[in-house]
C-alpha cells in the first residue's frame, strides 16, 4: 500500500532528473504482471496439454476410467496399421490438394478480375467474401442438401440441360469427397481472393508500366512481372489453408459423418469419434499427436520465417 | 501528348475486356449465391411444397411457418450463443490488447520468442489438447456448460488477439510513450490514457473477429457442452438435421438464423472483418 501511494506521488510530481528509484523498480515489473495471466494460460492450455496428450498416447487407456499403463509406441504402430486411419490419411491428402487447387485458382482468378478497375467490383468482392463470415455448420447444412442426389443440385442440372453434370455426390464413395471439397472451397476461396487482391493492389503502377515499356505484351508482363510477385502470397495461402484443411472437422460431421464407408473420414474427425464415442483415449491421443506433427511441419517454418522477416524490417 | 498516348491504348484494351470480365464475374457469382438462393427459397415453403418441388422453384404460396418452427427449436441455443460470445469476446480482447501493448512497447529480452510461442497456439489442431482439456475442466467443475466453453475460447483467442493488437500498437510512435513516461505516467497509465483511446479501430477488428469465430465454432462446443440446455446454436443446428430429417424448410430457416448475426456484422463492418482475416495469415 505504501509503495502504491509513493508511486502515485511520483506520477503526479516527478522529481527533477527522473523518477524515484523505488517507483521505477516497481513499475518496471508491471509489463510482466500484465502478460503473466496470458503466458500462464497458454503455457498450460497449449504446451502443458500437448505434453499430456503425448503422454496419454503412450498409454493403453481405453474405457471411461484412465489407465496409464505404458505401451510405448504401440498406439502409433496400431494406428498406422488400421485400414480406417490409412483411409483417413489418404483422404486428407486428396482433400487438401483439391481444396488448395480450388481455392487458389478460384481466388486468384477472382482477384485478377476484381483488379481490372471495373465498376461495381465492391459488390462482387462481397459476394466472394461473405461465406467466410458463416459457420462451417451452416455451410455444411446447406450443401448437404444441395448435394443430395435426389433433391439437390442434380435437379437444377436437369432443368438447365446440363444433365451430364449429374452425380451421386455425397451418396457414393467415389464422389463424396468431392462434395466436401466443393463446400469447403465455397467457404474459403474468398480468403485466397482477399490475399491475392491485396497483393495485386500493392504492386506499384511503375512496375506494370515498366513491363509494358520494355515492349512486353500484356500477357508477357503478367507472366514475368505479376506472377513472380504472387509467389510469397501463394505460399502463405497454401500454408494457412493447408493447416485448416488438415484439421477439418465441422464439415465432415455435418455433411457425411465420415461416410459412406470411410470415404470422407479424416483424422480430425476420427480423433473425436475414437475418444468421445468409442472411449479409445490412447488412440485418440495418438491421432491428436499425428495431426499436431502434420500441422507443425507446415506452420513452424512459416512462423519462424515470418518472425525473422519482421525483425529485419 | 505523352500522357495521352499512354492512356489511349489502355482505354481501347479495356472495353471488350470489361464485357468479358463482367461475364466471368457473373458466372463465378452464381456459384457463391446459389446456396443463398436455396436457403431463402426453401425456407419459405411448406413441408408439402418442399417434397413436391425442386429446390430451385420459387414457392407458390410463401409461408413463414418454417421460421416459426426454427425459432421455436433454436431460440434457446441462440440465447446461449449470445451469452457465450459476449463475455468470451470481451475478455479475449482485453487480454490481447494488454499482451499486444507489452510485447510491442515494453520489449524485454526474449519477447520475440515468447510472442512466437504464443502465436503457435492459434495454429494447433485442437484435437491435440481435447483430452487433457476435458480432464482439467472436469477437475475444476467447469465441464459440461457454458462457463467452461467461455474459458476455453478466451484462452485460445489470446494468440490472434495479441497478434492484431501488437501489429496495431507497433504503428504508434514510441516518442508518444516516452514523452508520457518523462511526465511520470506509469506503465498502466500509458495504456489506459494513451493506447486504449488510440486503439478503438484495433478493438473493433478484434471484437468482430472473435465474435464471428466464437459464434461459428463447433468442435469445442460439441465436446465441452454436454448439457443440451446450454448448447450453442451451431451444435443445435446440427442436431436439428437429426431430429427433423426431411424437414428441409426448417433446416434452411435454422441455417439462416445461425448465419444471421455474423452476416449482419459482415454487412455493417465488413472492412474490419477482412482486416482480422488477413491478420490471421501473419501479414495483415
């Protein structure tokens, strides 16, 4: 209390030549006190919890009651031998590649169109961006119905004479994953568009002019000047959307529950099912750790690179 | 003269391209707007009409009945979501702004490393923390209802909020702070009287971002809230599909109801929403 009041006095009437040493010493601790709650929370909820999950993944815990009998790496070897998890891994890879391609092509195409100084582009920009504000659960609810082979989009294709586009969509093991890709791309491609558009608008006019003055055609200028400048943005988009794609959960639950068969099962969904529906805690923890490693491989170099770049700036 | 020659070829090149550009923009727009059309049209049909018409046909006798049914089913969870989102958003914004202030203006040794470790928290798959999270929430008596979910959203919201505020405060010149410091202002005094008033747009970005993310979230809500009376609206909407299997008109009305608050915010404050979005790629 005494310290606090001396601090107040110092604030109101600072002594000539600086503040009192005591005031300085106490106040210099304030920054640490301000971030302490967050640091403790993150230390526990992120790093502590990851450590605990890693520990659970080395135990044989199944059933409601914890069982910490060590089984070494058995959970992991079992997991990778499991047909369901093998399907999960290949589904995730296929989904991620298609989803990234869809988002980048659609997003870049839309960004180029919106960069053309046409009138009314704000309207279109909002049309491409609004799905980002919506829950995956809403997206899944709507697309689940639109991709219902008997009631949904197929009927529209009939009506507008595009019958060849008809597909069993979510009802068939061969096409269900594409249904998920379409819904996810619908939701997230605007993110790519926003990133590319910000990048395109950041290119100074002199640079575009320079390409033109050199006698390059519009297309050559685009390929030689604009496209290389988009490379770091594409990398960012791949990493950010890629890690979202690896973790995908909501759309799977809402649209397919992993089916038919394991056609749309993903690690993020199987972790939930194994842990909270089948009580296979050891296996759930192992899936969680595999997911974490996949995401970390993508994100950690990017994080370090971003921070280095910032220090240089 | 030289200005005219650079402008003229541009104009001529623009006109056919503009037509082509609009045509392409319209085609792409159909893809984005089709689900909106389906939601609106379907939610205005009666059950009988839904089963006898295609989703693309306009309702012959528009009815608000599906909305009545959706509100009856989802209103309690809508209120739950409001009770979840408001405190969680405010708390994470407060923590984020304090962290951002310290990490941008009171840089100590290791501050960048600490910041990087903090940021990693926003990328982790939550599946890798769910098991201990449930155990801890059970132990402290917060498992099963909204308070536990609020805590979890506040904690995992810290990284993105800190990031946005740190970038925001970095643009405020240090001289302003040094001047205040010489005048005898304390660390907290500088935050309250200088940083907070200057950071209203930063708060808008963070509040919008957190509101939207937490409103839309599904995994934590599904795992943590065991009590059906405390379910947030995303969980309830998904439950609707199970209980009203073929009642697509009610499902669509419910989907619209769930999407409404974030959409209203997007329409009113879209620019801030996009800033939050781009901040998430670490480059905003």
